[in-house]
C-alpha cells in the first residue's frame, strides 16, 4: 500500500526551468549558430541566480548547447555539481552564470 521511498528530483528539475530549442529562423534573427531558450522559470536554481525567461543558453561548461537533451547530459555529468552557463538575452545582453547544483 504505497511506500516511503524518498524520491529525488533530477538535476534538470532542480534548475527550475523549461527549455525550447531555437528554430532556424530564431537562430538567424539572433545571429547564433546554436541555442536553447529558457521558456519558463520556476522556483529553483535559475530563479535564485536571476536567470530570466527568454535567456538563450549557447553553452554549458564550454559545450555548445543545441537542445534540451544537451542541457540534461551536461548537468547529469557535471563535476563538483557546478555548471557554467553562457548565453544571451533577446535584447543583446550577454550573460555568464556559475551555478551550484
């Protein structure tokens, strides 16, 4: 009748965000080769560090980010539970974040 197992959130859930791969048209508009947009931000690491909806992640831990699967892979394999995110906001502001998972 149920159990008392502790369910741990996956690392990508802890970020508190959902992601969307940019379309070829969006890549052209922003003059980017790759990128994944932060579609929504929920309570979690992104919100705590000021990462806002619309931020376009171009790399994590110096690895190009093409899809949300790329984000998941890098996060799951992060050494020391720290990730370094680089990207750009739609207004052209470049931003870098170091996040402790």
